């Protein structure tokens, strides 16, 4: 961009054409107060605190919306401006009920800091003291309208960063409020509780229930890590005080992913399970009793030595790549016939099998998640993204809002992105494969796609729109319109998750691959097919070679589970019942520990380090934000010790 020179407060300052005066000043470390300005959002000039004097202008002008230009002469700090800003602050304090001594945000409030800066020790205007509500109905948020200064940061964040549009201004004049939908309580509205508004709010108007009164920013340290909540791989900025997590923010609100979701921002703070603090061994009376780590490791090694070192392992795909590799080295080092599976291994095997059965078994899929922002059409199949991967839901909305992408949802239960969907194909439960095959056949015929496999040719002939409509209960007209839209689009993305992959009908995966293959953009070697995986390191675990075999179909009598802070479902518990010797390495008491002969404590997400492989293949680093409690060793250190030869058989009375 073209470089320009401005004269600011008597000195020449460089900027770029297209910058605002505020941007030039901030880049030059010239302080200008703001309330409504926030990085990553378009400025609106609402608070008027950033006013400056510009030569040629009759009155003070908001610097956040004034374009910088060559030769501009600007004054940012004069007695007139200081008086003007103090008056604005007094009006803001008089408009609502700002009693700092009772506010949880006192000490971290931008409004309060500005009042101190401009020495606003009294308010000359009569306070209005309006009667406004405080909302606490939602699970995560408190909305105190007494503290709101109507800066609009939360509204713009919800619209442009989270792409939800759940909140906006309502009312007029002194009755203006921030409200959700049509004046609904936040807990009953379309708000997804991503919490971006909490991070955006400059006062104590919007607060997190789980972070109230835990500590001020100045008393905390901040550490960054990767969210373990799902496979998206969002960055976390974690505030820590006295080795406790105080608050979790998005590491970069300006990125394409933007905000976090309720899982990463709030749910990580709501753990209620009892922590495993010491290794345990089941004694002769059948009770788990505390022991040392050396005793637990010896008990495992001794038992395995007695039984020919045969043991099958199941690891959580919430574990790091390093821990998973360590388990593989241990298990395969004992006996090459031993199996390592993951808790979501069945999904992996179905995806691999589906790819093998598809038209192009060598196709690459799972592109960069942010690339969906360039889509002109998106098909979501059996995936409740706002429940399982909310940030992906935000990316889909952004594509619709920013790129005018058409959104088609194929789901038997509900329209998973209401108010944004162009077409909802509500098929009969269990008919998803028929629907996808019908769409595929229609698109192939429309585009004249060449088909190699004979079975795919037969499918095209068998799945005409009339028969597909009859089998799926989808309106034939809607089916035809869907085929038209997909065939005419240039950059179609197909999105599904474990809910679709885990269905009893294995053929659905091959059908999705075939559909994505016929919709592949011109001159592209990769499929725009996104399988949203369950856990933070599902892809890393699968790429490491775990999940090739179903551990439930093996006959080994011994089992090792590395759960970390994950849990297991009923099918896994049934499998554990049949085992003679069970070792569970976990952070919390779970139903799995009831079947364990040896329990070994793991560090929780905030104490772990290593790497994850995100859904789109990016390698992401995880860093400990807390010091490990109870002097617990890392999972990798414990697994290494399993390879040592036992000194003696451990017994407990």
C-alpha cells in the first residue's frame, strides 16, 4: 500500500493509505481512548471518546472512522479534547447504574480505567437511575444491563466474528437495550453461548458465571494452548491465578475461526468429576487401595510377564500424538499380535472402508477448514454442528453471510442451522444413504460425469428422483432443485460428522465420497469433503496407525485403557467386563475404573503438553497452563516405565 505521512501532535508519523487516523496513531504508540473500538471489527464511531482535532474540521472528529491522508494535521491531546472526553464519561456514568464497588469487573473495566485516567472524581449530571433487569437465566452468562454503555462491541462481535446475529439493539433513546432475538431471554434465544460477547464487552455488562470474582487480569498470568474440546483446533488464551484457571478467551478473535464456542470457553471450567490423585491396586478383598507409582507399574509388568505379555490397548484420541506413539511402542514391543485401538476407532475404520469402496480410493479429503469461507454452496449431511463443533457452524454461517453461499441441510431430525438454511431435506431416519446416492446420481447425470466402476453406473440408473423421493420422503421438487444447485455451483463443500459416519449403514461413507468426487472443483485434486471428527487428536491417532483392527473382536484377556480426561460409553464397559486384568490410566473417577485392577492417574488437559493433529491436518502445539498437581507424572513417562522388567510380584493386603 502507498505510504503516507501525517503530522500528529507536532511530529511526522508514517501510515498507509486506507488506514484510519486511529490506526495510524495506535501503530505509532500514540494513545487515544476508545470504548467501541475493537480489533477485528469495523469501526462505527459510537462512543466518541476517540475524538481528535483535525485541521480544517470545525469540531472534534472520531479518529476511528476518519480516513488518514497525506499531509493531515492532527492533535490528539489538548485541554479541549480532555474536557470533551471527561464530559462523555460523566454522561455515560449518569445514564445507567455504574456502582463499581459492587461490580465483578471492577479493576478490569475499561470504562473505570478511563474515568481514573481523566480524573473523573465526580459526575456533574443528574443520574437517571433507570430500573433495568439483570438476566441470569442462561447456563453460562450473566447480562447486567446496568453496566452497559451501548458501545455495540458485543452486537458486532456476534454478527461478524461469531456469525450468529443473536443479539442486537432494541428500544430507542434511554430505553435502548441489548437484547436477544425479539426481546427473548438469552437462555431461550438463538444464542449459541459461544461467549464472544463476554470477551468483547469493555465493562461488566456481560460476564461468565464460572469466572465471576475469581481474579483480575493484573493478578493473573496468561498462557496459550490448543483447545481439547473437539477436532477444530482453536487457540486458547488461559488466565491463571494461584494455579487455577480463572478465565478462558480466544487467542485470536481476528482469525478466520474467530471466537471460541461454549465447549472451549466455558465447559472446560465446569468439571465436576472426582480427580484421581494416586495410583491404586485392587487388593485381595476386591477394593481399590492407594499405592505408589512404582508398585502400580510393578503390578502391571508382573501380571503381563505371567501371561506372556499379551495385552490390548485402547487410547482416547484426546491424548497427544506423543502419548499415542508411546503406547504403540510399548504394546507392539511386547508382542506384535497385540492391538491398539481408539475409543472412536469404529469411525476411522468406516471412513477407510468407505474410501476404498468409492470411485476414487486415493482421493484426499478434509481440506483446511477455513477454505469453506470460499464455498458458493454447502451441503451438511447428518451433522449437528452447533452441538458437536460450534466453531464449524460459525464458519458455515460466515460463508453464507460473506460469500452468499447456498446452504442445504440433509437431516432426518431437524434443520441444524435454522434461519440460515436455503433448503432442508428432511429424509426418513435410516434413508440418508439413499438420499445421498440419489443426489449423486442426479448430479452425475446433470454434469455428464464419467464413471469407471460398474456398480456406480448401476447406481446412477437405479436412483432416479421419483424412487428416491418415495424411499426418503423428500419432496421430489426439492430433490431436483438440490441437484440443480449442486451441479451449477463452482465450489461445493460437503460436511458431515461422526453422527453420520457412525450409523449402522456403512455404505453412507462411500456414498459421501462419491458425491464429493462428482462435485470436485475443476482443476482440483482434493475433495471438498469434511468429516468432523470427535476429539482433538482423532486424526493424529488414526494417522499413527491405531484403529486398524477392532479391539472388541480380539480374544486377549488383558486390557489397558489410556483415557486421560475422556470417558467411555456402555459398549466399552461391556467389553471391560469380559477381561481378566484391566489397567486404566485416567484423570477422573469414571465407570471404567470400577472394572480396573490397576488405576494410574493422568494429568488433565491444562497440565499436558505435546501436539495434536487437527481435523484438517494442521499440527498444533499444546502447552501446560497449570503446574501438574499431586506431583503426577506425564502419560508418556508412565508408559515408558511399563517396559521395565518387574522386580517382584506386588501384593496388597
